């Protein structure tokens, strides 16, 4: 068995053939394959995601992240030399000011103006008003709200391993059917598989659905660079666990039923708000919780998740639901079975 007490980054590494990285969503939403792994034994089988309701009983609760992806990627030109600039908006400061990443960012200075051209020929300007040591900028719009710039000239912020420009179809497919609360710059990808029909099946089985919010940030793609994983500085993200979700989750726990967390982002909120007995308390704020073995989740009993990048904090979180050996063996099976990986890929159910 791998040593959980002194875990090293290399233990979370694996080789993934490039052709298994999904570049497009499946033809039909909900049409993915699902690797089902028993958390205790490590036994696996591959089924269709459409069978997800088979693993729920009356009184169980499915917890989803209702964040909504914004058109966070903007392309502009630097005033003066006309150099191309990519803006990835991160977080709202006020209507006309947002924090962001700029690419290239090394030579960007406070006071630099960037022109954004809209498809209908409008020219909008933003100006850099602040730069931090960790490479985050604040830009202010000179014309309209940042939200309007995103609406007029924004692109779907597809992750870097999807090696293509965004298409019109991505505006719908890189968004869950239950997305409500705007603020994410990456999709909660386990939720991309769900359809209205699947939720109808949950209701028919007597399983409830609880909604929370975590605005997924770009930090979800940041690599872990330190050898000892506990030395990694985790990114922070906004969350909200409403009172209604607290009541549904705690009632499920009190009745001895199961909680299915849809995605790692949902787990992060549940464990941020967890009591020692596995119940939760409603709350809101920022969370930088970092979950890795030998931690064991207090709230969720099952996890639905996509397959994650090697050496990533997301893979480390998934490993808290079972042994690392079981998880890595399941990944090997998924690769051997030519399952698709990452945001638009297939999924895994740990039960």
C-alpha cells in the first residue's frame, strides 16, 4: 500500500495518452460512460451514466453545485503597439472593475489601456489599475460594465487541455442544465452529464436534490509543484450553502440515508461546512480547503466525478474517498478501456 502519512506528488502521477483527452462533449448530454468503483473493495465496472439513479434509494440526497460559467475570456489589443492581450476575468470588484489574469502578463503595467473590439464593431476600453505580486491584475472599464463587455465580446473559458477555440455550442454544453448563479470561470464538470430526465428519475425513486454554490476559479487547473503535497498552497473560491440545503442534507443524515456529492467542488463546500457528526451548517464566504489522504470526508457517502489531471488537487480529493491504490487502479482500467478524460470526458462513481 502507498504511504499516506508522507505522501509525495509522484504518487498521484499517471500517463494519459493524448487521444483520451476529450476535445468535444458527447453527442448527447448524459451519453457518457461511467466507471463505478466500490470504495471499500476497489471493484469496478463500467456502465452508462444513464444508470446513475440505480445507486440511489428513497430518502437519499443528491447535492449539486449550481454555479454558472461566465464568458470570462476576452481578447483585446494593447494601446500603443497593438499587441494581442488575453484577459481572463476572475472576480467582480464592482460593476466596472474585476480582477483578472492577463496573457502575456510580465510586461503589463498599471495604467496600460487595452482595447476590446465587439463583433458589431464597437471599441471598448479597459485600463489596468492594480497588479499584485502573484500575477493577478485589476482592470477597470472606461465605457460600460465588465458584465456588458463579457456579454458583447466574451468567450467560453474552455480549459487549456481543450486545444481548440470555443464554438457556439460550447455556450450550452460547457454549462450544467441546473446552472443559476453566475460567477464560475470553469464548469463543475461532473454536473455536465445531467439531464432533466435524470432528475425526474431521482424524484421517482424518492431521492431529494440539494443545491449549493461554489464559483469554480482558475486555481482548479493550477499544478501542484511541491514534492510534499501538504506544502501546496490551495486557491480560494467563493461558496454558499443555503439553509434549505442544510435542512435536506441533515435530514438525510439523521435518517441514515446516503449523500451523493456531484463533483469535487460540491465536496469542498460540504467539508468546509461540516460538523464532526457529518451534518452541515449553512454558511457563505471563501474556502481554501485542501482535501488529500488520509483525510476521509465527513458528509458525502458517494462521489460522482470526472477523471482528473495527473498530480492535481482534484485527484488528491478523489483519493480521500478510498485508498489511493484503488483510485489509481480504477484510472488504469479507464485508460485501458479508452474512456475519455477531463472536462468533456466520461465520469466515475465512487460508491
